[in-house]
């Protein structure tokens, strides 16, 4: 298997972040508007430390912002990072664009390219088939 391009790797990292059901639920709540840790915990029925962990992962991925209350810095409010969301959306649209699909001629089998025909000729001469190789 070939290595992922840098773009595909970056997209995989973001999708891995959102693939966790708890993080996806938190993300969905934040799409509905600004929330504090306790509101998220109450809504999802999860302890604050677990919510904080998932919020940190979402923040590190650039998908969520945190803002301290200007009057009482003990309170932190979380929201979707709109720039991060726009970048994710753009990357997904680009990666999943039907225009990326290219015709390809198989390199093996009956519709093989000339490179593979040499292999078939060699196998026929030696009496071996692909299954034995």
C-alpha cells in the first residue's frame, strides 16, 4: 500500500478526531451554539474531566475555540472554530470530488497493460500461474 499524500493524511487526522462518538456529539452540540463544559456534560451525561479531554482534542485539531469569561476567568465557553470548520469542509469537498475519479487500466488480469503481459508470457513458459507466485 502506498503512503498517503500529505493532504490525505491531514484529512485522516481530522476524520479520526470526529470519528469518536463522544467528540462528534460534542461537536454537534457546539454547532448549535456556544456552550460551557457543564452544559455539555449535563446534555451528554458525562463527567467534566471526560468532556474536557474531548474538548482538548477538538481544540488541538483546530475545530473548537475556547474563550474565558471576561468577568470571571474560571468560566470557559466553547464554540466551533468557523475557520477550522470551513477548512475541513473544503478538504472533504476536494477529496470526495467526483472529478478526481480517473479511468485506469488494470495492470493484471485479462485487461492487463503490456508490462503485465510479459509476466503472463513468463508464467506460461515456466508453467507457473499468479497463484503460485
